[in-house]
C-alpha cells in the first residue's frame, strides 16, 4: 500500500477536486453530438438519450455499494484501477460504431466513475474535519458544475470539426494524464480499514436511509439534478429541430446552463451559515414561478434568447437547491465516510435517472412548452419534498430532550 505523503497533500487535494467533475464530463461532453449520433447510428433520439440514462443508472447503483469497498480495501488502488478502465472504455466507444457497444461501455464507465468520484469525496473526509471540511464539501457541487460549463461547450467544437468520436478520445486522453499525476502524487488516505461484512453493511445502510430528513434530502437532490439531466437529454434535439441551430450553438447554450448551475452553487455557498429552511423558502417558490413563466412564454412567443434566459434562471435556482442539500446530506453523519458519500451520490443518481427519464418519456418532451411543463413538474416535487423535510426537522427539534436547569 502506498500511503499519501505529507508534502503531497496539497497537490493531491487539487487532483481530487479535478476528478470530482469527471462524472459531469462523461455525461455532458457528447451532448452536442446527440443529433449527429442518432443519424450516424441510424437510430432514434430515445436510443441515444438512453446512453446517458444507462450511465447515470449504473453510476448511481454503483455508488451505493462502492463506498463499502473503499472503506474496506482503501481508496487509492481501486480509484487507480477505475481510471484505467474508464480510459480504455473511451477508446472502445470511439473506435466502434455500434449502439450495443456504446450502451455496454457506458454501463462500465458508470461503475468506474462511481469508484473514482466516491473515493475522492471520501478523501476529503479522511483528511479534513470541522469548518475546513464543511468548506470543502460545499465546493463539491461547485466543482461538479464546472463540467456542465466546459464539457458541452468543448464538445460542440469537437463535434463540429472532428466528429462525435473526438469527444471520447479527449475524455480518454485527459483521464490518462490525471492517472499519471495520481500515480506520482497521490496515495492511500484510509487510516482504519473496516472488515467487510454484508450483514453489518446492510444495517448501516438501513440506519442511514431510515433517517427521515436524510432520505428526503436525497429525493430533493435527485429532483434538482433531474432538471439538469432533463435539459441535457432534450435540449440538443430542441435547439437543432426547433431553432435549426448547429452543434456549436448547442454547446454555447449548455455553457450558459452550466454557468447558471455554478452561479447557483456559489450563491448557496455564500449563504452557507444561513438556516437551510429560510433559504428554501425563497428557492422553492422561485422554481415554480420560473417554470410557470416558461410554459406560458414558450407557448405564445417562443425564441431561443427567451428560452435560454429562463433556463439560466431555472438552473441557478436548481444549483442553489442542489448545493444546499448536498452540503447537508454529506454532513449529516460523521462516520462511515465512504458509505455515506456513496449513499448520497448513488441515491441522488438513481432518483435522478428514474425521474428525468420518466418525465421526459411520459410528457414526450420534444418542444419548448413540454420542457417547461417538465420543469414545473420537478419544481412542484421539490417544494412538496421541502415542506415534508421542514416538518420533519421541526419534529426532531421538538423531540430533543430539554436540558435540565442548573442547580
């Protein structure tokens, strides 16, 4: 086992932050290529969207379980192996032109990315504590938001000049560079490995998920993230078919969407010491108001500029909500860092995949009005869930034992 050297902690922390957005890059960089891939593969837009969904599903399910493996066998070796697998799978996708290969490799990528990202989130819990840990965990979703900013913007140019395969060549090469840096500067951070026992792990999972406010926070996280994934699934086809714009324009629009998510996360971080309930009393109604305006505006006066203004406002509010509850969920328990990180990330991704694909499929989101209706559906779910969350928090405070007066 290679322990992390003390003088490498700073650069290893930077590398950990660099790898956290990997899941976002894996989902977002090839979004502008969706219409071209559907044409070249000779398949429907639903099949291409499925390549995004299977990645999110496999990544989410894997995150539920890889945390226990990381707590038992350590962070370093498993994350190194996962980086190798991810890089190779990118190469396989790029050189093949088969939908079946694409879907199967995306499942493998979801598992690999789960190992990488969960290990890096646990890295921070291993090394830091107190206000410094809270500061870093509040940066997680902000770092994650760099992927929706950079990835589709870059992907639009790669698609335009080099074709869809270049997206996966770029992902593979970038992963290999990060792998080399990890081999040089990183190391094992797990100090006390836990014995792998299925029965005890199941009881740990059950105890965490039975904590009501934690479970509700996962649903809110999944609903907020679903807004982003739903936009990623539908917008490339809407922008090309409705507004007749190119892959580069799709990339620019996704860039604005990502900047909005980042802005929402930064705003949430600036109010990190404000009560969670007071923050959501503003964000919840704002989500519903923006979605309602989108439905009516896109019905009467559809335009790309108006559409993107409303998307920016919506994603700022959803980014604010995501960052707020992500910080709460990761800080809810101080023990079993790998497992808690896995449950938080995995639960969020599973809920996201179910919600986003269900809403897009059931509402047949192929135009601007239905996208607004989908946003409104998710915003309503968030507000209802938040009300339940607030009531649960209030009940817990009322049931806390009162301190006896000093004698």
